C-alpha cells in the first residue's frame, strides 16, 4: 500500500462565509441576571461607603467615591446592554458558530467533527431567571471552547441533543 502525499491549494472563493450567518440572539433574561449581579454589588458598595462616611473625616472623599462608583456602574450597565445585542449563535449543517463582543467582536466556529463533549449548566441565579448555558468542548482545552449563556433550558437541551446527534452520526 503506497501513500502519495498531496497538499493541493484551497480555492478561497469556495469557502463558506461565516460572517454572513444569521445569528440567533440569547434570552434577555441573561441581561437581567447580569444587571441583578451588578445591582447587588452596587448596594454592597453603597453600604460600605455609608460606614466609611462614619469612620473618616476626609472632606469630599465620600462624594468623590460615590460619583466614581455611579459612573463605573453606569458604564457596566450600558456595556452589558450593548453586549446583549451582540451575543448570538448559529447552527449549521456541519458546525456551530458563536458570536460575542461589543467593542471587539469574536466569532468562534466549531465543526461537529471536532467536538469532544457537550453539556448544559445552570447556576442558582440561572435557575431563578430560567436560563441555562450550553458548553461545547473540543480536544486539548481545559475549559469549554464555546459557552453560550442565557438560553432557555428547553432550547439548551434541544441544541445539546441536536449537536450530540451530529456527533453520533459522524462516528457511524
């Protein structure tokens, strides 16, 4: 049995364009969950500033800190709002794509034949907001290669089954 090595050039015009995909957005409940976390931190910092006001005599320290924290938290709320519009996923015949990023957009496309494991997860706040995460793993990584947050649990389970079925079809 003789093997002949070939390495033919790829015609770039025939490659599918991942940027032309129609991405499905994640649930708005993800945004509300993140806002709830930010609000909890804001309240904790406000309580800390109240006790700091009682313990310090430095003039304008507390108003300056309050102004700074309001600006920071306002920008974090705005960033999460803008990010929510940019989160999306697309399921195609042979791969899954995930788009994220507001300031710097990042798109990850993973072919089904590279997927080693797929799982869903939901933390305590995810359960309160009735959302789940879809985690997709490929070989060689310590964490998930794609983590799609903010999916309704039923949709996350259906996507998991759909991708898992593609994996078993590829093995046959």
